C-alpha cells in the first residue's frame, strides 16, 4: 500500500532563477507567430504619429498590436479582459516582451495611446489586417474561425480572395469593437471625474459654513 503524501505549498514563495523563455512551450502558438511574422514593419508605418526624441513615454506600437492579436486569436471577449489575462499568462507576457516584474499597461492607458496615435487614421486597421493576413497565410488561423457577427462571407473558389475578404471584415470589426470599448471607458471616467468634483465642491461648501 502506498503511503499518503501531502503536497506542500512552500514552492509558492520559493525564489527560482528562471526566464520566461524557458517556460513557454516550443510549440505554443505565440512562439510560432513570433518566429514566422516580422512585426518590425509597424515602426515604419507609425513613424509619422510617434515622436522619437521628445514627448511623454508611450506604449510600443508593436505591443499594442500584439495585445490586440492575443485577444483575436484566443477569443477573449474584451481588451480589458485581455490585459487581465496577460498579467498572469507567461506565454502572453513572453509574446509582448514583458518580464514578470513589468506591469502590463492599464486599459485606460492603452486606450489613450490608441486614441492619440491611431484614431481616425486608418493605421490600426491597416496594420491589423496585414498581421491577420500573415497569420492566415502561415496556417496559424483558419478564416472560418474569425467570427464576423451575423455577416456571412461565402467561400470563394479562390481561397486567397476568400481569406482576404474574411481578414478585411475581421480587421474592421475588431477596430469598431475596440473603439466602442474605449469610448465606454472614457465616458465612465468622465462621469466619475464629474462626480468626484461635485463631491469635493459639496464638502468644501459644508466646511465654509462651519
């Protein structure tokens, strides 16, 4: 008869010398994408909307796109939830180049960067379209798994044309979804700011009567 052995939990607080790279399986999808797709073209595309030598620090545009790609590829329902997933997912952190100690950008910060750099430029959709097309070409995603609300795009005899149709629709749909989520977040923050100002004003007014 085998002896009952209880698992200890000392490992939870034990410090280990390990890198993110060691923890991500060699066959993980994000690793395959990283090796197959060159994301450096993004820097050339966004050069006109970024200032390299002055101004406030901004989120790396490649990181912005990779976060969006994680949401799309793994079917995460929102950008806010995607950021929460990245905080605790080793493979996702590896993909965007953030180690264990680096805080993942807050959703509001990401939204401000997106609005400041990409809103009304067509850049985000163009970049995301190209990345999705590359991912489909390498076989990392199937066009049929890119859901486009109730829109149905019929399969074409020309598979490449079909893939381009699906990718174009998905890119547009994703940008619309992200715009809506960011707008909702900004509206919520504006309401909260107004509420806090009103509360401070009321408290200040009460103090003047004392």
